C-alpha cells in the first residue's frame, strides 16, 4: 500500500492511478481525511466485440437490408387464393 499527500497525488495523478491497478493507494488530506483508491473492475458487455474489416460499402449494406426486409414482407403477406 502506497501513501501520498494530497498535493503530491494531485501532481502525480497518472502515476498514482497506475499504482492503484495493482495495490491500494491512500491519499492523506490535511492530516484529517484519508482516501483510498483501488481499481474497480467492471464486467465487459457481451456486445463489446471487435470490429471487422470488409470491402462492403454503405450502399451494399443498405441493399442487403432492403432485400431481407422485402423477403420478410413476402413471407408474412396473406394468401389471396381464397
């Protein structure tokens, strides 16, 4: 555990945060208040995925969406035979 004064922690904030990745950091302010800094890990979203490179243009994607939507409408349309 590392201990810093408020003024030193403020001057070296980047360093303090890097240290807090591996251990607790205490910041003392005016000798009365003590603050603890620890890394809080947040779970990753299942939607957080890496992008892919493709040669598809915006128009290619829009055409594919329009085509898939028109097929869905054809499948849902009622049968006019009766």
